[in-house]
C-alpha cells in the first residue's frame, strides 16, 4: 500500500478509538450482548464465515460455467 493509505488508515483508527472512548453509553439502552466482551468480534467473524460459505456453496454453482462453455 502507498504511504497515504497508511496515513488515512492510522487517522481513521485513531478517530475510531477516540470516538469509542468519548461516546456516552446509556445504560438504559443496554443489551445482553453489550456485556459480553468478545461478542462483536465473534459476531463479525461468524458473519464472515457465513458469507464465505454462502458464496462457495450456493453462489458458485450458479456463477461457474463448464470448461467447454465457450467452445460450443
């Protein structure tokens, strides 16, 4: 990646950390999954796995053609 990509990535990371530390969290709108420390990490990981499996198992047979598709 180019240098300016890294600079933008660093600025966005710093802005994200500052926003998460300074935002007010209202306990009245708290949910069970907010109390689990790794919930969002697992949620993101499982979501990625589901998308990959969906793409490989369901979409691949629809998109892929036979080897001699263009030779006919």
